[in-house]
């Protein structure tokens, strides 16, 4: 075991604070990563505050991890000391079920091992995430990071990036389509970048006009204020695909009405309270409501390579770990442009 330093939530109402713990000694197939940056996802807040139930404390959140390889086990192939490396939301799975074999480890039929707030495959060792100085992960769950991008701005790709890239690829978002992205936060702003990169006409739905200019700069063709009933009515029946990233309870029916016949809305946001669905909004126009969960390892690598090739990164605000509690409060108010990223140097001062 090796000593590790991080920030942890000790209970659902506690502020995050410094926390000492231990990581396992690397096994033959393990990679030890010195964490340089870790993005702050709204899922970190949901779990640190036990908004989804079943949270385990103390909890070290963080699943948007980038850093450099510090050591490798003797059977590791493809990574050497000094390489850049990334870790997202998954650190293990059964590797034998149908989903795992297809590279869809997020849907592992015996349950994937999350980067934090999860049990290892032994069923008793708790995982701790990236708000920490280093991490030990099996090579099968470590991603290669393009070297031409700003490393801090790559971190959010490991969750916000893949969570928006994957459904747009699955539902084949492309040129000629009109695509909506609901909520301009960490996920939403990556959704806008990908929809634009895939050639779709991209429309952002946001709760106020405050983010309009940013949305256009990020790649939106239009911005609609979702609290303006007239503006919403003007969008009815016009969308092929809508990606809903909203983190708080809201009326999903209002967005289903905006789909064309046979259009699809994919929900990726996970509000504390389940939405109420009006069946008629689906029935009228044979619309589809679907969900999507992060992405498997092969697709996450594909997304990172795509971002390297097309120079896509997240728009970030770099913070020292000491500002994490303030960052959570700001995210809840929608005051983030557009992802907080922790500079883990601040852990070592
Ligand atoms: P975030 O950065 O906090 O952004 C959420 C955005 O939702 C806000 O910026 C805001 O956009 C909008 N919003 C918030 N409250 C709202 C309300 N009451 N009504 C309408 N819009 C509201 O969060 P995030 O990190 O992008 O995460 C978004 C959600 O996705 C979270 O629930 C998270 O847990 C979930 N998530 C899911 C997956 C998955 O695999 N499915 C992966 C990662 C995260 P505007 O300011 O533009 O209105
Ligand atoms: Zn996340
Ligand atoms: Zn599996």
C-alpha cells in the first residue's frame, strides 16, 4: 500500500476537506498515474451530497483524471513512465460478459467498478477518485491522451466529453440535422462542440440570455431561452435529436414537443427527482425518449483521438483544490464556464 492525499466528503452535508488514505501497491497489469488535473462533474456533487442514495463516506470524488505515468507493472504494454494518461468513470468490469466483450464496459452485466464511490471486483475495497495526488488503475481502463492539447482542458473529456460524444455517434448526429442541446454546463458545452463538429445545425436551450454569446462562440447556430414560452413554441416539431443535460428537476415534456416526427431526445442529466412523462407528447409523432451512460473504453479512446485531430477541448476554469466547495456552490447556480478543473499541484502545498 502507498499513502495518498486527497479531498473527501465525510458525509452528505459535510464540506470536502483534506483526507489521507492508501492506494494499492501496483499489480503486474497496473499503471500508477501522478494526477495533474481532475475535472469537476455535477455527478461528483450528486454523489458527495448523496442525492442518488447509497453514497459511501468518506468519498474522494473525481472521474475526469489526467496525469503522467509514474510507474508500470511488469506486464503493462503500451504505457511507459512519463507518458500522458487518462482515467474516466470506470476502473474495472467483469471483462467477460456480452457488453464488456463489445467494449461497452459501462453496461457490464455484473456492474462496472466506478472510479469512486464503488467497490472493486473483490466486493469490499472502496474506490477513491481523482481529487487526489495519484491513482492506481489496471491498464485496460487507462486511456491514451493526445499530446497536442492543453492537458488541463483535456480532463473533462473523460466524462463530459464521452457522455455527449457517445449518444451523438450512436444516434448518428450529422450534417443536415437540427440538433438541440439543453443546458449549457460541463456536458452541454461539450455537446455543442461535438454537434457542431459533426456538421449539425446546433441550437442551445439555456435558462437565461447570460450564456448566449458564449454558446455562439462554442459552435451554436441559435440560442433559445427555455423560460420564454413564445421562443419555445417557435421551436415545436423542428428537431431530429435533442441531448438533455439538465442536472435539476425540470419539465421534459416541453422538450419532447420540439422533436420532429420520429425524433429522439436522449437524457443524460440525472436530476435527484425523476421526471414526469406525458405519454401524449411521445405518442403524437412517434417520438423517442432514450438514455445514455458515459461510454466504453474503445469509444472513449476514439473520442480522445477525434478531439486530438480536431483540436477540441473543454473550456475550463482552473481552481486549486481548496476552492472545491465554492466551485460546487457555483455549479449549482449554473455559474460555471464551462468546467471547473482542479490543479492537483495545490494538494502538495
Ligand atoms: P453542470 O455543469 O452543472 O450543468 C448543468 C446545466 O443544467 C446548467 O449549466 C444549467 O444550464 C442547466 N440547469 C441546471 N438547473 C436547471 C434547471 N432547474 N432547469 C433547467 N436547466 C437547468 O452539470 P454537468 O456536469 O454538465 O452534468 C449534468 C448532468 O448530467 C448531471 O445530472 C450529471 O450527474 C449528469 N451526468 C450524466 C452522465 C451520464 O453518463 N449519463 C455523465 C456525466 C454527468 P443553463 O445555465 O444553460 O440553463
Ligand atoms: Zn461525470
Ligand atoms: Zn461485464
